[in-house]
C-alpha cells in the first residue's frame, strides 16, 4: 500500500479506502444509537424517578456539552498524532460508558454516565471527517460525506426505536447494555486501520519560501475564511432543529396525536431515518452541480434548507394526524441534504494539516448552539406551555441557516484560492 494519492486521487487503494469507510460508517451508526437510545425512554425514566421534561432534555444535552468542550483539544491530538488510533480509543470509551448507564441507580448517576459518553464521542466526527477527506478525491468529497453522514439518521433511528421497544419488553436499563456491544467490537477493529502521515503545518509565502505556521497563522487560517465561518453557524442552526426533532418528536406524537409511547418512538425514528436518503442524495447533487458552479457546496445547502423550512412549516401549521405525519416523512427525507456540501466546505478551504481541527470547530459550534441547546430550550418551553408550542419554533431556525449558507457561498471561491496545496502520504 505504497501509493500516495496516485490512484485517481485515492490515498490508499480504492478497496482499502472502502473498507475503512465501512468501519467509519458503522462507528457513526453506533455513536448515534448510543447517544439517542435514551430519547424514547423518557416516559419510563420519568415514571420511575419522577423527573420532568427539562431534566429529561438534559440527559441528551449533557452529551453535546461534553462533546463541545472536548472536541477542540481532542482534534489537536488527532491532527498532530493519529486519526485512526484516536478514533478507536474514543469509540471504546463511549461504548463502555453506554454500558455503564445500565447499572445506574438514580438520575445523578445516569447523568454522569451520559457525560462519559460525550467525552468518548468528542473526537469521532473531526477524526472521521479528516480521514475521509484524505482518503478520497476532492471532486468526490461531498458525495462520500453524504454517504457517511447517512449513518447519523440510521443510528438515531436505531437508538430511538430500540430504546422504546426494549424498554417496553425488558426494562429501560437493558437498552443501554444491548446497544453498547456492537460499537465496542468495531472500535477494536479500528485500532488496526492504516493512517496517513501527520501533515506539516507550513505554508508557502509570496516569495515561494516554505514557512512554518505559528499560532497566529493558525488563527488567521480560520478567521480569513468567511465561507467556513458562516458554514459553522449555518450547520448549527440545522442541527438545532434535527436534534430537537429526534429528542422531542416521540413526545409530540404521544401528546398531540395520542399515539402510544412505543409506537411514537418508532414513528419518530422513521421520520429521522428517512434522512439516510437525503444525506447521500445531497452529496450527489452537490458534486454534480459543482462541476459547473464552483460554490455549489454552499449554494445547494442554501436552497435545500429553505425547502426544509417550508416543509416543516406546512407539516406543523397546515396539517394534523396522518397528513402531518406524511409531510414530516418528506421533511425527514430532505432535511439532511445540506450536510454533505457543508461538511465538505469545512475541509475544502482549510490547510490539510488542520482538517480535524476545522471540523472540531464545526462540531463545537453545532453542539453548543444546536444540539446542547435544543433539548433544553424545547423542554423548558414545553414545561411552560406545551410541546406543540415548543416544536413550532423550529422552522424559524431553518430560515436562519438558509441566510448563513447564502452568505458563506459568496466567499467560497476566493477562500479556496487561499488554501495551501499539500500531497498526503500513507503512514507505513
């Protein structure tokens, strides 16, 4: 495996790249299954421990807070040490922490165990994104990102659906132990995956001299790229919505449509599972459009997010019952189409030696402003009024994302011209 990006832009052989991708895909599935399994068990936990909706929301939000705090320092280790080893180690940590949830005896213990899951998951998205960006050609980056991110709705749906089914059949604690096992197995396999050599942090100045980057140069790398800054916050707006839907849609179905909790969790999981269509579809459309329009990786998220806002508004304001569920299914299939292009932008316009760091910033912004905030905000609104009022604010967040992606698209081409070109090499 001596090749260095010489097989039509592939870092490894195409076959080995696809094997690594499969492991990355499975890990992302189990990442989100472990993270989201608690969502459809809220009613069971609330009944046993007498907690309210806000406390239930914290069981999800605390993971995102943990990820938001740790993702940046962990990404520095990933970029300067090893993508594959860091991913494997952290996946083992989050799998064991998920299993630990099965042995908790009160709310505080479960809360602390959920913190550990967040610690373990902090480095996965940055490490996986950097590895995929290095393995595959630039022109296929959105497409591959789309297929990879299709694992998110699959994992979320598995977690939400299994949580309700296992809780109803065996008791809610058993669900944590069952979903932890497959992730642990894949994590161990990943420790033996090949990596690429750590990229030297340097750039070529105007006189064609190679200059080692200092801390101020690293900060400037990000601050001088408006396209990626707007992308970070645009992604956060959409993640706020998708997290809120994953967490509170089962409760919404149970409360507003009088659906039993077990079926409500299954339906909510199905809505978000349909995003596995949207993520790769968005990547395919974006890469095809980019052949004619260079900034398509941000123009398409602009358009797709606006469509998502319209679909969700129609579902929430114009329909109820079966009609509402059908429109929500269409929304679920479409809402993730933005992600492939946006994720690719975080890699396109930044120095190759800081790709994990770039996506770590995206993760931190998404988690702190989106995933961490959404369960608590909607839980609080629900406690003060009702779940219908809480869910009804979500289309407005999508409109904010639309504006941010459009602003980013105006800078993408000029930001691409600033990127230092470096050839990656396989670590033997």
